[in-house]
C-alpha cells in the first residue's frame, strides 16, 4: 500500500513536471468545447442537460487516453528505469496500480476542469443534477477502462507509437461493439443472446445506461471488473517480460 | 561463514544463446568482489539476476539468507543496486528521485534526513539537487544512481560499472566511498578498468562466455600473469642473454630491442636478486634493472583469449610497452 502510494505520487507529480499535462488538459477542454457546442448543437437543442457534452466522451477518450497510457510502461522500458523500479522492494502489482491510479486521477483532473459546462447549463436552465453527477461518474469509469487497456498494451513494447496505435485499435473494438455498425452486422442472422453479449462488451452500452441517470450495479461491475482484468494482465506482462 | 550473497548454478539463456552458464559463488560481509570480463561476457546479466530484475533460467540467488524467488520484496530490500548505464527518471530532480527511493523503501523521517544528508555530501550532489536529471552530465547521472543505491545503507551493494563516465578525481572519490563501506557490506562491482580491481576489490572474478574462468584475490590473479616477477634489464655488454639464461631459475630470455632483455622466471619465483648479483659479478654496465609491475590486463587477456581480435591486440601492446 505504501509503495503503491509512493509510485502514485511520483507518477502524478511527473505529469506536471513536463508540458504533457498542460497540453493534454488544454486540448481536452478545447475538444470537449468544440464537440459540445458545434457538433453537439448544445444551444440549438434548447434543453438544459449535458447530453451533447457527454455523448462525445467515448470518441474523445478513444484517442486521448491511449496518448496518456502509451508512455506508462513503454517509456520505462526505453529509458531503462524499469530496471530501477522493479529492483526496488515493491510488488509488480503496486507499480501497476500506482501508475494506473496516477494516470486515472490525472484524467479525472482534466475532466473535473470541464465544470464550467455544468455551471453554464445550470445558469441557462434547470438541469437534472443527478443525471449530470451520474454521467461524470460513468465518464471517469469509462476513462479508467480505456486507460487500463492502454496501460496493459504499453507494457508489451518499448515503442510508444506502437503502444498508441494498438491501444486505439483495441479501445475502438471495445467502443464500437455496441454501436449500430457492429450490431447491425450481427442483427441479421445472430440470435438475440449473442447480440446482447456483443453489445454488453461495449463501453457505449454501459456508458449510455449510466448517462441516463440510472446507476445500475451491473454497469459499475462491468467497468470495475474490466479495469481489474486489464490491470491483472498488465501485471502478468510486466512480470514475464520485465527484462526485455 | 555468514554469506550475504549466495549464487548457485545460475543459468540464463536467450533463445539459443547461453548468456550465463552455470555460475556459482558466495560473497561474505566485508568482501568487495570485482567482476571482470569482456563486453557480453554475462556480467550484467548475472547482476540483473542477483538483484531480481531477471528471472534465471535455472539456479538460485539468496541475499542475506532470503531467496530471491520466494521472498523477492524482502530480498530486494537488502540490496542497493546501480544498474548498467545508471538509468533514472529523466524529468525528476535528484532530490525528488532520492525521496522517491526513500518512500518506496519506507525510511522513517529521521533516518531519511540523516541518510539524505550523508549521500548528498558523500556523492557530492549539492550543486545539482534541483536540476532535472536529464540535464545533468554523465558523471552526475552516475552519481545520482550511486546515491540512490546507498541511500538506505543496504548490507548488499551491486554496482554495475560505478565509475564509468567519471573523471579521474570522481573515480577516486567513488572508490574511496566504496572502500569506506567495504567493511560493513558485501559488494559486487563490475568494471572494465583493471586498476580499479587493485584499488577497491579484495576478490576478483573473470567471466568469459558466461562462465567463471578465474577467481581469487587480485594478487593471486596477478601471479598468473606470464610477466609475473619477470625482470627487465638494460645492458650493452656481450653475452648477457646467454649468462642470464644459464641462471637456475630462469626459463626464458627475450631480447626486446638491442641491449634490453626481459627475463622470465621459472615457477614465477623472484629472480631479481640473482640477476643483480650476476650483473655485479660480471661487471656489466647495467643502466636499468627492474621487476615488471603486476599487471592484471595480461591475466585478463590470457583468460578471455578465445576472441581472435585479442591476440592481435596483445602483440601490439607488448611492442608498445617494450619501447
């Protein structure tokens, strides 16, 4: 626990030692703004909610979260600092968890900085605050899912670009498996159970459910178990090929 | 004997390549063991396995009685390690980096302050404490790595080329630092610099092709040099070579250049006194008479000779030294 905390603090501080953090946050806020107001027609809809804001989060995370995750392990391998980290008296799990949590909190900070959206919609109308809170929770859980996938893939290579590209592809699969492009393909011939199974793997399905303001235990369990599963795989990969 | 490091039957293979091939040795407290060997001989790989970074293909490592495989975290807590090339987190400052190591090693506040003061003063990091590590010179980076390795005052130190990239003054400082700690710890260092072995090690091990090919005190290894106790004599008189060769303990006389001879002893015994007597007896005009200094590099070449390039270098060097 203490070692996880030490890794966590070092990592989180590391984001703010470099321009990376600031660039990420600025781009994140800029893109959420564009998506919400232009593509999401925030004003034209005439409704006091943040649907247009949250609807784009899966697509935004699809590229931005792998950009954060790609360096988690690939950079350690590249610079050789992984040798230092893994010969310190800590378990691989605490290194994996510390890194993940730091990156997650960092994304959480970026997400938190979108609060002016909430203020805006509250000023303009009477939004359902419960739905907004649930949506923020769903959004951060979904970001954790993308992040866990990206962290695990980052552990397989010392090339950050490779890590990024593969992460985007895998994250894309986890996103679209609930979208019509995939489901329509199955709908014509597959039984409904298979259709449901495929859809249930999707971030979209679960995120949309939470976005509607209903925090179903199944959706929470989905995201948390997905995160743990990928982190567990991450730990195994680091342990098996730490020295390569 | 209380062994601090126990290495048994260590093997590491990468595909078909056997990087480390059945290495076993023990190191007690108070010993400074120097790993010598050509590049790619398996020195770093052995160190990576001792520190638990690499998993051995076969064999076992125990540190302070703790098995690296069964209790890796407890075993790692006993070790201070400077990896090859002294990697660190480039965007951290040295003080941030040392504090991170102290956090992970759970040093309490008082110990942390005392040890930070000690390593910063002894490794001379005061001037660069707040600079990002990536902006530091190679020598400072190495010293940051060394500071991290000794921060928690570990009973076992594994230092992979600790003086690489340092200037002669810094090398001297690092060696005295190691010598100061030597009594209380078991230390393994790897190095290419043979004089370093003489300076800090009380045991030297030559590793070639993943095996231990020589193991002993530096003096014992030096005795294996073909030049051990050989005598250099300058004399332009006639018949010097024949007279020297006639001495009972002389095995060979080599004329390096006109009027300069190198005399090799039989069984490595000291022959300088006999030669001095002979010279006086015969009234030679001897302008120089000296024993060849002990040289580990000859021993090193002798044991790691299988590479063709080495043989060539040897001839070349001998010529140079003879001039």
